[in-house]
């Protein structure tokens, strides 16, 4: 248990959550499916270990991330995120929980999507296009590290998605189809929390409460705690529990599209980040299907007694709405330059 002094002087006692752990090297697939299903029904968060990405490589990705965020603010602003959601997001850019936050999140970030050259017809789609890269003179090897990580993380995501498919009584390769993860919108996001202390009673957060938009998110963190989950998002007030970092493991959580696909059998989970005065680095990998994928209730998740709770929606339409709801209008930065 962790004790934290809240703004009004009272102590909030926060438990550390116990989460199931899915070992991707385990040969007993039935056991993995059972563990994952229990985690998805219980809280929508679990750890994934033995995923095939080495600790050395993870350390390299974190080191490159630190090198980026250590650059002077002016250098980072030259790489400001564009309309395709690629590039740098400054401190306070994102406001995830407007009802409870006095301003944006105390974090900066960097979005890297699937690299699609400008002259490729797919680059017309809202979430495809070329990435924004720091120059190799300033950060040698940076792009190569991030591209390699992007590919490796997608393989991990596909392995997890196969277990999710089985847990939902679907064919194991359900999410491997071209319109699903065959041609996904998958976004790597480097995050840096600068060491500000959060104060929920004053509406100040490292990241405000939110659920992720897609199928799943793979999260790697350093060993500074801060991530909290609310297992029952319908509870009022929410009960927050810390998720402890586990060396070498991904923290995986379910997103809103999976909630829609599964007709709320597997719910997305509210989570937030509290800063504790220490700098913190994390790396999120958001996994969404292809632009044109119609996210609609799965046959195995509906019946006459339990009809679909959400209308079908195209992945790109849904995502565009969620991004514009939560990010600062880019014109605000342009106005600041004149
Ligand atoms: O930094 C973290 O631990 C969580 C980040 C997160 O929730 C997000 O980017 O959606």
C-alpha cells in the first residue's frame, strides 16, 4: 500500500493492483487463454512476459527516448506533431479528462506511426504518411531504433491478439486479417513526465483519466511508478490502484474498440498517471485495425437477449474524433509563432 498526501491534507491510501501475467513463451495455450480471459473480465489490464524483445533493446529504446526529450525546447518544437498525428506533443498539449483537469497533462510525447511514403496512395489516409524524424546529425541511430521497435512491438501485439481471439471464441487468426492487424494503424508514443507532483484534488495530473481508443495498448515503463487504474469505471467515486512496473514485462490494456467489438464483455479500463516528483519515461504502443475496418459487434458477443450496444463505426472515423477531442488545435501553436 502506498500513502499519498492529498491537497486537503488527508492521506489517500492506494493499493497496488495484482494483475495476471501472460507468458508468451508458454506452450500451454489453454492456460494462457484462461489467464487472459480472467484478466479481461476482471480489469482489462495484464502483464505480458517473454515477448521476444530483449531487455538490451528495450534499454536502447528508452535511452534514445531520453536523448530526444533532453533536446532544447526549440529543437523539439521544430518537430511539432502534424495533422497525421506524427511528431512532438509538448507539455499540456493533451487534455484527457477535461471534467477533472484544470489544464492539459504534465507530459510531453512523440508519436511515430506506420511509415508510408508521401507518394504512396495510402498516404492520403488520415493516419498514414511519412513520420517526422529528428535529424540523424542530432540523434544518430534514432530513427532506426524506433522503426525496429515499431516492427517488433507489432509482432507482440499480434501474438496477444491471437490469445484475445481465442478468449472471445473466435478463430485464432481473427485479428490477423488484412482489414484488422494485417494493415493496422499502430502508433508508438514516447512519453516523458518531467517530475511535477500531481494533485488530483487540484485537478493536476501527469495524465488525466482516460481509456485508450483501439484494440490493445502495450506499455513499457521505467521503474518509476505513477500509473493507476480504476477497475470499475462505473463506480462513483473511482477506486484507483497503482500498477507496479515489472522489469522486462509489457503492461497491456484493452481499448475502446475491443469494448465495442465484444459488446462490453471485455471492457476498456480507465487509467491515469500521477507524477510523484521524479522524472518518468514510458513507451506506449497503441494498436488499432486498418483505416476502413468496420468495428462492429462480434458474432460471438451478441444474442437476441444481448443485442449490440454500439452502432458499427469505421476505425478512422472513430480515431479522428477521439484525437480531436483530446489534443490542442494545431492552429494554437501556429498563432503563437506569428
Ligand atoms: O505513461 C503511462 O504509464 C501511461 C500512458 C497512457 O496511459 C497513455 O498514453 O495512454
